[in-house]
């Protein structure tokens, strides 16, 4: 260790951690990636400030006009998750649900080749995080090695600092670790060797290697990379790792707070459901769920920040997020546009002075221009985003954000996106039916992956992209979890949502209508409303929604006609969906799907056909 080029008092920091595995990992990383020097970070404000400054100095971020605001650009072909080159290293022929896998040693070899000397002349930045609140049953420690100050800066905002956690690990070998390198960057400081972009997940050693990329979904250790490792861990144990937000809701003029977790594929309204005006936000992306000693389902946000889609965020549709983005505080934009005054703009931001030219995710941008493939370049990338700390939000749940016990979750939402099939909101008829609701989520489109085609795609519990264990195993784990909760008499209710029903004139709902659906679900948890049972789920009564619309939107009149159009049971469409789902869960291909889910599909089909 004495011979490594460790900067400043880095050796002292490592001595404080006093962990052999950490040292070995650093040594290995140094040997393979050959950086000029090594920067070890602790949780001190001084180190955090240094990273902020270096992200600017290295050109990975640019200052904008508002205090604390910066913008980062990813390479034009690197602005979303790369599914093709994300692979699970597999020692045996196991199923990975369409996620690519590669033979363990072949993959490791390829990765080591790609990462060999990749940090030449650069600084290797080492930082420590705690996924989940410190000192809690949820905590998963994580060690990040990267050569990107933007990645480190983002993680400092999005994750709880873990230097202290590493000083008191119960098991010194129990942590996730990550190697990341942005690889060679050009004068715009974006990754160039995209053909060598790889993200390889090693569930045996709880580690991930990621190279030649910058987009957070590919690069950030703690985000989707750790998610995959935690899914593997939870599904080999008795807890759940989910692609879920956690938020608390209170009835209009009511005092109680009821917590929900919700899984939605990208661009299906997840962040905006978590941040509905009046909500108390705990998390917007990833949750660990467990059953506590009292037999209740508890959840925590493994993050402490938001990496949210910014397109369509405007004062009318997303007032909470917009006001957070517009105020001066530490905030990183990615792949948006700025004008000569360094003001930030994005698609549908609702600002009046939209520029006709500026710098954006393409580079120098002019309205109407096309890229090399003749695609019109919009003002901002569809997957352009903002990064901020939850504690900076007005509606942050300050009391519970870092609660080591998590919050008791009373309800679950599964949200999809289709124009003509699922109700805006419905409640499952049982836990098993609820698990099916999650298992049959479909989404019309997503911007967070690089594929171009727009079609309706299944997205099992919105976690399909990350599910490195077989579907059957994952769904069995959910059913087992529910059985334990039922036994304890504390089974949360499960709801399905779809904010995107359309007719020939457009959407049947405004973006903020989801508050009514959420408050109806909140009331159902407490027995405030009756519901009408239908084969595909229980739906609200018109009168209750009428009252809720009037309460939430200051006397807004909700007509019976609107209700009937929104809540009509689209039998044919739903039967088609069932057909698609039977293919997805074809027992000839998928061996271990719980029988309960086939029973639910059969039940719905029989009941629908009788109508
Ligand atoms: C998502 O796509 O679900 C995201 C963004 O939260 S990413 O970090 O790309 O996964
Ligand atoms: Mn996500």
C-alpha cells in the first residue's frame, strides 16, 4: 500500500477503515486500470466540496446561471441505459429473463482487457456509500471506484455517505463494490469508445464492472448496478428489493399519513406520483422492503436523492418538482439545453423565453437541426434529467427519510402505461391478484434505454430490465412475503394504475388527476370508501371520486360521463392483454412461475368471457 500513489492523507483514511478486502480491491483496481494517482474520499464537507470543484475543473460539469446549478453531458450515444452491453456474469446456464448473460470467465477476461490501463494519466477516485439508512437492518455498504468526478458528485448527492459505515462493518467482507471508468474522453469530456461500453454484473462476488460510459444508469454504482446485486441477494433470502418509490399521503384536511410504495416503468409517472403536491416523499426509485418484528411491511429508500426525468416538468403539471428545480441549490442537470445567459431549458418546461439555439445534448444546437442520422434534434434529450437531494425538497419527509426502521407501508401501486386497456386505478382482489397486477405491467414506451422502437412492452413489476434472477423465483418470493404478512394480519393493499388512457381527442385525464386516484387508494386502506368489484380489480364508486375531485381541485366538477369513459371495463382489450401475458409466462418456457398466478389469469379470463 505504501507504494501506491495515494493522494494527501488518503493512507490515514484507509487506516481508519482498516479493511483488508478494501485494500485488496484498491490494489487490484490500481494494477489493472493503472491510474496516475488515487484519491480516497471520506464524508467530510471538505472532500465533497473538492469533488464539486473538480467536476467543473475537469470539464465534466458546467456552471449555469443559478447558484449551485451545473449541467453534465453524456456522449450523444450514451444518454440512456445500454441493455445490449449490460450482462450478468454466469457460472452456470441459469435463466436471466432476457437480460444478457455471458460465461463468467469469458466475461471477466473481456472486461479486464477493456479496463486494462483505462485510467492512464487519470485519478482513481474512491468513495464509500451506505445504501439504506446507516445503522439499520436495511444497510448495504458500497465501495465505488471511478475516474469520473461527475459520477462521484452525483453519488454524493444521491446516496448516503458511507465512510463511517465502513468503519464499523459487522462482517468486513460484506459490501458491494464497483469499478467504473468513463474511458477515453474527447474535448467535450464525453466518453468516446462507446463500442467498448460494457456493464458486467458479478453476482457471485457482489461487484460490477462498468466501462466507457457516463450516463448515470450505466455508471453510478449505487443506482441500477447495486439494484441488480440487491435483487439477487433479496431473492436468495426473505426480503424484497424493488424498483419502487416510497411516499406518504394524507387525505385533504386530514392528519394521518399513509405510506405507499410504487413500481412504475420509466416515464409512467413514478416520480410525479411520489411527488404529488401534498405528499411526503421518502424515495422515488429504489426500495428495500422487509417484514419487521411486529409483522408489518417496512420499507426504506436506498437513496437520498432524485435522478428524475425533466422533460414535461413545468409549473402546471409538476409544481413541486418545478419549484425545486427552479430554486438555487446544488443541482445537476443532464442533457438539457442552456442559452447564452446560461439559463436551463428543456422540452415542455413551460418557460416563455424558449431559446432557438444553445448548447444541448447534441452539442451546439439550433432549432430544426438534424443529427447524423437525419433525426430532428429536440431542445433536450427525452431522457434528460435532474439530480437533487430529497432533503432539499419542500415535501421531503424529513422525519422518516433516514429512519433506520424504515416506514410502515400500507399500500403498493403498480403503474403501467397503455392507451386503451387498464383502469386509471383499481384495487387487487387479493395479495395474489396484486402480485399478478405487478407481473403484468405493460408500458407503451420508455426513454431510459437506448432502443428506438416504440411499442407496448411487458415490464414485470417495472423491474424486468434488472431482474438477474429467474422470474419464477422472483414472483415466488413476493408470494411468500405476502403469506407471512397475511399470517401476521398486516397485508398491505395492492393497486394498479394507468394514467395514460386516451380517446381520439387525447388523454382522458390531466397529469394531476393522479392525486385523486392516490387519495382514493389511501382512503381504501382505512376503509373510508366502498369499491365495486370487477374481474380485473375493484374500482371506485362515482360519488366518491366526485367528492374527491371537488376536494382536491377546489370544486372541480367530475362528471358521470368522464367516470364512465375512464372506468369502463375494456373486455376485448383486456382479453388481448391476457393472451400476451400467457405468452410471457408460457409454462413451457418459464418453469417456476407460481401456480397462483396462472389461477388468477384463468379466473380473470373466465369471468371476462362471461360478461
Ligand atoms: C429508470 O430508468 O428507471 C431510472 C433512470 O431511474 S436510470 O438510472 O437510467 O435507471
Ligand atoms: Mn428507476
